[in-house]
C-alpha cells in the first residue's frame, strides 16, 4: 500500500466536497485508486482532518480502555468504523478485541510482551563461576553414582559369601589342587 502525503489527501477531499463529484472522476484526475479516495473521504467524515495524518510509532492500550470500547460497541447501535472513529483507533481493533474478549475473557485484553525474552548479558567472571559451579555439580553427581555402584557391588559380594557358607560349594565344581 502506497503512503500518500496528507496535503494530497486534503486536496482530494476538498475537491470532492466543493465539486460534489464522484470518486471515479477524482481518481482519473489525480491518477489514484478510487477505493483509496473513498476510504479517505469516509475517514474524514468520521474523524475529521486528524484521520489524514499517518501515525508514527506504536500505541499501547490498557485492558480498561479496550473493555470500554467493547462495551460501547455492544451497547450502542453503531458500526465498528463509527466506534473506531470515536475512540481514534482502527475498525479492525474493535472487532479483534471483541473476539478475544468473548473467547478468552479479560485476560486476553491485558497487554503482554511479544517475542522472545531478552538474553541476560553475563560478565566473564560470572560465566567462569557458572562453569566451575557446573563442573563441581557434575563431579558430585558422578561421585554419588560411583558410591552407589560400589555399595551395590559390596552387597552382591556379601550375599554370595553368605550363600557359600550356608549352602556350600556346588557339587559339580571340583577344586583345583
């Protein structure tokens, strides 16, 4: 979508209002799409001259504001475009907020951070300490595992010794001399 100068928009709208002609004549005269001129005129009628200027930057809305817009839309017999013009937002936002609210409740209207969480920058000293700490933890786990294996082996040996004393050597086995 091409960005048009606000002065051009104002000139086209002014000609439309003064000459009382249709969109197609203005579109041919200014070499612009007729649909675009129609959008400009509708926005001008709803919001005035402020609708001709493009906004710079992102706006954040609170959950209370979104809820008040939804409430106004549902209680009044106005279109989304009229409600959007009253609150100086886009018509799509009204319907999107309403859908979110009906589906997920008030929690869906709460502002939330988008994207991945930023990575924390760590100094070299912190990284070295973390690596050393991880190494120590790994060695502790390895030692605990070896101790468990040693305990299990000693238990098996003790069980075999006891069984040998109780039951004696097997009869098929001869001792070497």
